[in-house]
C-alpha cells in the first residue's frame, strides 16, 4: 500500500466500534479514498481510537479535514487533521490526568483543558483494577 503524506488525514477521537467500513462510508462522501487503516492494539486488536485515511489528491484530503473535523460520529466529536500537521506535533506535549471518576467523558476533559490550550486529542482509559477510576491522556500541539 503506497502512502502519500500530503494526501493523508489523521482521524482521532473515534468510538472503539468504528471500523474501516464505517469510516469509508462516511469519508467517501467528501473524497476518493485510496486506502485507510484503523489503528489497533497489536495484541488485543481493539481500536486505539484513531485512523489514517489516504485520499487520491491533496484537495480531497483538505476537503475531508474541513468538512469532517468536529462532526459527530457514533456519538463522539471526531478530530480530523492533515497528516503533515499531525506529524508536526510536539511529542513532549502530552499530559496524563489520573484518579478521575470513571464517569468522566472526553467532552468534560476537553472543556476543562480548553481554558488553558486547545487539545489535539483526549482519550479516556478506564482503570481495570479500580473500576471507579479513569485516566485521561491529553495531547497538545505544543
């Protein structure tokens, strides 16, 4: 599978049940898709909450970013970025919030941190050992 970085978008904040077929159905309405991959845990196969979609042209990728970013998909607002913008993120601009209530949502954490800086992505992970607790992984651009 050939990848064209200027034609590729990152799609984040995906519901764990979203697969390639569902993404294709939604994103093929805004551009011709060359290839796509939902990123999954190497052992469990569970979705990691993001995917990469490669379009045939840069114009189609830009259109997908403009139209689909912030849209509700399976009840969650998805984030769509051009892959070049995703690759430019500072790898040291990540924050982990621990000991959160298990009922916390992505939207609540996003609202909380948005007063400081706009997060690139927010991911909530439940604590298997302590079912009443969760962690939030927040990624910023810088």
